[in-house]
C-alpha cells in the first residue's frame, strides 16, 4: 500500500466528483431518481473513501512507542 500513497490527491478528486454527482441525483424529484444508480455510486464512494483513509493512515508517521502521529 505504501507504493501508491502518491495518488491520494487523485483519489480524493475522484471522490469529490462522486459526491457532486450523488448530490445532483439526490437533488432530483423523488420519482425522477434512479435508485440503482444512487445505490451503486454510494457503494463505490464508500469503497473509495475507505481506500483513501487507509492510504492516509499508511502515509502518516507514528511514534513507535506510543503510536501518536508525529508532526
């Protein structure tokens, strides 16, 4: 996982774009919404968010003794 930590900004940009698309779909009237599309986008966004969090955790340096984040 440490090899791909340089792509965090790309994944964050993609996640933000997904959030905007979800907001547009949820902004439609209830009977005009595509439930399948919303469900798939939410699942993808959750997976991507989890990946970004794991990448951030892997890229931060922590103290070997107490485990707190080093600055």
